[in-house]
C-alpha cells in the first residue's frame, strides 16, 4: 500500500459522499483491487460503489472488479430492503400490543446516507417500552436476556433482531437508565 493508494481511497470516498466532483486518481487494476478491498474492510462497499458509478468510463475499474463491486452493492441493497420491511413489521407488531418502539443504531442512522440502501447492514436493534419484565413477557420463547436486550435467533429470512428493554447498552447506572 502506498500513500497514493490511501489518497485514492479518500478521493473515492469524497466523490461517493458528494464532497468532490471528480476522481483525480489514475488507478490501475492493482489499485482498483486494493480500493475494493479497503471498501470491504471498512464496510463501505455500497457507499463507495456510488462513487464508482459516477466515474466516466475511462476512470472506471476493470470489468472484473466492477462486476464484483456491483454484485456486492446489489446484495447490500436487497438486505437493506429486507431489514427495512422487517423493522416496519416489528414496529407495527409491538404497536398492536400497545408498545411504543424506536429503531436504534444502524437502520435508524441510514437516513443520514445519500442512498440509505447502500449502508452496509447488520441486525435490527429495536427498543420496546415497558422495561425488562414487561418486554420479556411479550417474548415467551426468548433466549436468555443480557443486561439490556434479548438477542433473537435469525428468522426464516436470515434477519437477526435485538429487542432492547433498556435504551443504552453502555450505561450501567440504574438512575440514568430510568431517566432515559
């Protein structure tokens, strides 16, 4: 890895985020492979792919890399679509049981991306009002809870959900948690 490679990654990221209008790097096939690997390592494949799509043909990566990148970006889009639908379903399900909810972390922050479908997804984190005892009563077949949530097994679509009954995982102060 050279400083040129690192600067190329930052230039691609700036273009992808709309912070630059051009990609002033002349990348060869090796550099494009490295740029793709960096995007994978930093879970920015979908985000960086947006920049790749903006490039003129003469600046685009070789076809092999471009196809791999496009395939991964499309997979990310599909997984996000699945997670958004599942998050909406869970929100409605708990609302029907009289509980307020909030989608936390990743899926909630996706609205801050220029294309919310290009954010690399993980699981769904949903906070359900009512506290530990009441939330666990809604989940009769739940696995053993942790301090702040229950980690449900993957559903038939492969989606993992964490049902939070405390609003913060890093806060072990009961007085602060009660206020939150």
